[in-house]
């Protein structure tokens, strides 16, 4: 739930956070976003999210008329207004008001502080089941707001008692609806390199894992799933979750693997020791 | 400009028409729409737009909890509230409020009455230039709100002094950002059949043209453009506009062709004689 929302610099309670119907973000899906969260009450890896947010905006030709410092300040202000300790922080840049449902005028920057629902510890203990679906996200490398395929399939996901959808295309494993995917073979951790959204948690996990394991970013073929010893997913609001099953196919022993749980611990330690490189306290 | 807006049955002035930031239509691009217009102050071909609107909703798994008669009544009420004689009428069905930026609860139905900007007569006299771009719309047959590629390319369109973008993919001509495309060879009118949004004006033009000319709905190859005698586009707020040029390639004589202008006249006559099959006067 959105607790506080900053719209073009003005902070309002979440219940009052609204945009005109005549916003290109609504009428034409012309919007990019990023999503980070707090750790110990402070934004976690915000500087990396800002790099990606700015890149998404540039690739989408959406002007972002704020410096990183200005956005960071607004994030801190919105967080403070919300009173939340554990929060999801959404940065949303929309096409803004359009007089005729198509012409661009000025973008709108929205920052929200939301209740955070981190993946529960239970799922880390048991692993989750995924449903596979053939799909290639349009402009996968840009974090656009286009998630209609994932929403459209919500009934199927529920029907199959799946945790999420694993997209694949032309025999290549890609990503989940809002997470990245990894397989483990022996002491090697492998994750798709292309046609995916490059996750911040993905990057952090790869960097941490590389200190202990061999890591590979490359095309991952569908048949490699059958040969995998372990599999897991990563995401900002999920950290790292072991994958026990894809459709009816059991991964490895069907239980969270040693490498997966070790990398999870490395990530938890990193998070515990994390300090933002800036402060507006 | 939106003059009047009906949100879940409640009509407000356009200046007050807003939706919560926590709408899946904004946060996740989970929304479908349709767009029709008035002729002689009454909705034009609304019954056909409703068929397509309902089909888009069904394919996108978005519940549309209104009958056609209820929606038609709301359209008439919104039009009356707006006081507009010549109006664009938008039907928008969004994913509605989400508590956590992903979970679906209830859809939101939005109906707007907007100032209508029909393509000026000048363009019918001279023809327009198009810019080509390789792109296959995701779920092209569903009228989703995803037009981000078109908006992203707005600077290129302007730079090339083009009227719009002609999408093509794998050597096949597809459609424009918000219009359908036709070529004419001799007495035959040809238009792409697949991976396009099936326009209401497209259908009407094909039906009218078929009384005089041979019409073909089929795959249209890129190289057929060079062999075309004429080309034109159709759209709800454009009627029919001749195409004189695609990139640097002149179509036929580079002037609106005889068949094109004849079909335009057939359409204008049809529009002149059109009477809605219902009334809430």
C-alpha cells in the first residue's frame, strides 16, 4: 500500500495520490520506473537504482529533469513523511499530461513509499514452484511499466499454484515477471545475459557469488534446466528465493541447494553491513 | 482535451478527472481501450467499437462488468455532459486499484468525451509522408494502452517531417502507430491481415470498397510498396488519408490517387447517412 507519494516534488498521503486521466503513462503506457527498498530504514542500493532509472528514461526518450541528488533528497523526504522503517520505494517517470492523448508536453516524476512485503523466510526454506511461459518482453532492458502479460496470466499462475512465471523464448530461458533467474551446476552459477531486465539484486548476487563460485552470464538453454543441480530467483522485494520446481519438472533434489543457501547468506550479510553512500538525515 | 469523464459511472469535468497512482493501468500498463467519435453529434459505429472493446477485455482477462447497453448509456450521458457536438469518445478499462502494485482487485471503467481533431482536409488533398520503422506490436490484436514505442520515436518522426510511423517486421508491412495501411494496385485494394489492430474504419472502408473494387486482406510484403500505384491509411480520427511517400520512396505519382479519393468519397457518404442503431436522446 502506498503510504506517501511525491508528485513532481510535492508530497501527499498515499490516499490522496492521484494523477490526471490525461497522463501518457495511463493512456499510452509511456512510463518507466524503478523499485528499491530500505534496509535498516535507509534506501538500499538507491545509487544503483538511480543509474538504471536514468538509463531507462534516456532509452525511452523521457526527460528526467532532476539530478541524482535531488531525487535522493525527495526519496528521503517521502520516506520520512511515510514514517515507514521497512519500505518499498518506487520511482516512476510518466509521459505526463497530454492535451490530445498523444502529444508529449512535460514528464511527471512520482516517488512512492509503500509497505514492503519481502518474500517470507518460509519460501527460502522450502523453495517455490514456477510456471513456464513462452514470452519475450518488449524492450526487456528498459524498465517500462508494461507488465500486462504477467497480469493477464494471473489466473493460470493461481491455477497451477505457482509462485511466478518463468519466461522463455526460442529455447532460451529468460527471466521471471519481476525477478531474475539462476541455475547452479556443481560450483558454477549461471544466469541469462540478454533480453532480460538487469536486476540490481542480480548484479549484487553475481558479484558476491564470484568471490566463492564460478559465475557465468550467458545464453541459458531450456534443456539446461533438467541438468541443473539447483535454481533460484532474485528480486528487490524477494532477495533470493530457491526454485524447487518448474512446471512438473523438479530441479535437482527439489529442495533448496547448498550453493543457493550459501549465496543467500552472503547476500544477507552484505545487506546487514550495507551503508548508503550519502545521507539526508 | 478531455472535457467530461465518467469514472465507474460517475461523471466529472475533465479538469477533475483523475485516478489513484495505485492503479494497475498506470503502474503495470494493465489496461485496454477503444476510441470512437461522433458524427452529427451522435456516436459513430459505437456498436462495433463495443464488440472490439469487449474482445480486448476478454483476451486481456480484464472483467468488463457492464452490458453494452449500460456502456452506451454512459457514453450518451458523458457526451451530453460535455456539450460537445464533434467529440472523440474513449473507453478505457484499467486493472484498477492494487494494494501491492501487482495484485488485481477490481477494474476501473473510464469513459471520456474529448475535443476531436479530425485529420484536416488539406492532408487528403496532398497526401502525407510516413517514416518506416521495424517493429512488431506485442499482442497487436488487443487494443492495449502500450504505445511507448510510438512515443519514444516522436523526435525521429518530427525530424523526418513525417506524419506517422509505418511499422514493418520480417519484410512484412503491418500498420501505423494508430492507423491501418492500404496499398492500391490497379483496381485492387490490399491491406495486411495479421499482427495488426483490426481497425473499425479499416473494416468499413474494406466493406465499402468491395462494392466497387477487388479487396485483399493478406500478408503484404515490403517490396510491394515500390509496385503500388497508391497508398492510404485509415483511422477513427483520420477517416482516410492518402500516403504520398514512405521515407524517401514516392508512392505512385506521389499524389493522392483516383481509387483512394473515390474510397474516401464512399466513406464520407456512408458517414453522412449513418444513423446509430440505438438512442438515449
